[in-house]
């Protein structure tokens, strides 16, 4: 059975592909700052959820860890700057759709402005199973494309003789 995580889905559909396996210094700093904000605001769930999605003849195990879960919602907290807000909202909505699928709860996207140092918005993210299936299909397609590219890249690299 194929398996895909919420962060994998949102990363594949929301960010450009990374050929370099190393995380840039800037990205590492942003991740660390985001983790600190998550912890400080109580968005620190450690429970993983999973559910099988049937795609035609294939089954896909969808796995994820919402930032917070209560009896009404699952939450995804996204930190942003003026420059990153649009992309962060897209990625957050994709993650929320994944969390709704795996938990059965509606999802809220919570936006935290790094510049203003506060939560600026909370949005309930709509869920449509048909749309969600398409998101997963596209994420799986992109993952396969990257896998093939990396294999070809490695082959061409190995052909270089110096």
C-alpha cells in the first residue's frame, strides 16, 4: 500500500522541488522559529492520525499530525511574513484538508504573523472528498516525477569521468 504524509502532500503541491537534500540555513532558522511559536502557543500535538483513501484500484494510507486537536476542530498553525503569506495559506489549506480526511473533524487554519508577533486570522477550511482525491493523485504523481528525475540525475552524474 502506498503511504503519504500530510506534510509531504502540502510540500509537493505548495513548494518548488528541492534537488539539494540539505536544508538551507535560512529555512532551518524559519523552521526553528516556527517550532518555538507553535510550542509557546500550545500547538504541540504529538498524536498521529491515519486513514486509508481508495483511489480507483489503489489504496493510499494518508498520515498526519495536526498541530492541535480538540473535540470540535483540528488546527494547523502557520507562521508567515509579508513575503510568505500567500504560499503559507495555500500549504496550510492543503494540510487542513488532509487533517479533515484523517480525523473526520473540520479544520481551522490559524495564521500567525511573525512581523506583528500575533495570531492574525483563523479560517475554517472547507473539505470536498472529490477535490481531496485529486490533491492526493497530483501529490503522488509529483512524488513519482521527482523520484524518476533523481534516478536519471544520478545516472547522468555517474557518467561524468574526470
